[in-house]
C-alpha cells in the first residue's frame, strides 16, 4: 500500500505538470530510507549500596544496667508460668502456645539482660533459656525505649531471627511512636477506660540499613554463646541527652503497632499464664515475654514506669552473709551467671 500511494502521488504530480504545458520529466526511481530507532531502556537503576560508617565493636566491660526475669522452664511441665505475668501491670511471662499451654518456647524465655554503652552505641545483651528444637533463634527480640521517662515507649528496636556472630543491619528495624499514643491514657498499666484507637509504634524510621542513618541499629549472636542476642542502637539516634528507660522483649510475632498490648484487649481476651489466676490459661496474647526496665543516665524512683524492683540486702556481719547461690536471695540468676553474696548476678563461664 505504501508503494501504491507513492505511485499515485507521483502520477498526480506528473498530470499537473503536463496540464501546465511543461515538459515531461524523466521518471526517477523511488528511494526508501530506513530509520532505526534505538529502544529506550525501561530497566530501573540498581539501588545504591548502603555504606556503613560506624560499625559496633565488642561490648564494653562495664555494665550500665542489668536485670533478671522469670524462668518458665521450671514450671513448663505443669503448663504454667512460675510468676511474673500480670496483664494489668504490663508484665508478661508467656513463652507458651495459646490455650493448651502445652508447648514451651525456650528461645522466647528471657532469663537475664544487660545494657552497655560506648561513645556511639547503646548495647543490649539478652540471654534466653535455650535455642529452639532445631537449634536456631526463629523469634523476634526488641528493646522498648522510653526517652521521655514517662512510662510511654518512644522507640522500639526490633530484630528478627539472629543467626550470625557478625554485626549486621539485616533484619533490624526501628519503629517510632510519633503521636505519643503508646500506653494509652495510663502508661504501663491497663487503662480502666478504653482509650480509643491506638496505633502504637506507627512509623518505621529504620529498616535493614535504610533510613536517615544507615548505622542506626545492628544485631548479632554473642560470639560467646548462641543463647545471647546482642542489639546495638545508635544512642544519638534515639536520644540526645542519653537519659532513658530501656527494657527487652521476645516474641514470635511482635507487632509494633499493637503497643501497649493491655490497652488493645481485655484481660479476659488475653488470658493469664499462671494457673492460680482467674483468666488462666493464656488466650490471644501468647508466645511473648518481656522484662522490667532499667534507667540509663538518670536516677528514677517512680513506681509506675515499668521499672525493675530494687532489692536492698540487709547489712549483716561477715559470717552471716548469704553464700553465693543461696536460696535466701529474692531472685535466682539465670544459667551461665553467678550469684554474688549481695544477691547480684555476674556473668560466669559457659
């Protein structure tokens, strides 16, 4: 059709020239031009490589704070927690499956944790009871950080499936509560009246190295023991004056936007982990554990901030002092830790 149209057009032009009395031009061979247009690439540019400037090192030798937690292994055969589970107070000891509570998850059972700091990072070293049956840590572990020291968490540093003794930003996130609704109307404790819609830690500000600071959060297994999860967070990223409260979490599916858990459901819906409690067994709130908070860079004596209780041993004569590991201490130390004469715990040999 293209050649036919060309011929018709040339014929028409020839007719016009002849009608005007001009001479008949010599016919010319048509020339075909082929124009090759290179296709435009639609492939997206590869994302730029994340460059790290500050990488955590070994933890400092001096602890900035530490606390122990209940060991549910001792009572797991009875399908109950030994204590430490008080839904109204925001305290959870629930490393069990829901309803039957016949499956105990040692990889979610926090035993002890310590906080350390250097010039750049705040570190948490969280010891759990044991690995999962397949020899891994398939859960999630988190640090809730209260920078305003009002009992309401401001940041949640959340890591998943730690499996390497090398520091990495992989599977590390930081969530922030920008509208200050974590804790509802009454921080830490269950609100007597439902506070309405709460979206918890609703803003993800760091994800696997992506964010305004690629070095904000890191995770690894301790080189000393696979039972110890170590999390590092840049102190300046969460708080300028280095004064905050901090406490650990462990769970199978920790949803940052559901905090505080006791403001989003009733005690009856959540159930209870201790057999003697009215709402036993646990229901919707299962496979989760937390521990009390410790203050960093500040002295706090308030009782409504989720802080650990401090036991002050009564001074005794030297011959009457409690022997290490004595049952006279209010709390027992977790595995791999030694109980001192003053009832404190220090890390021992594996």
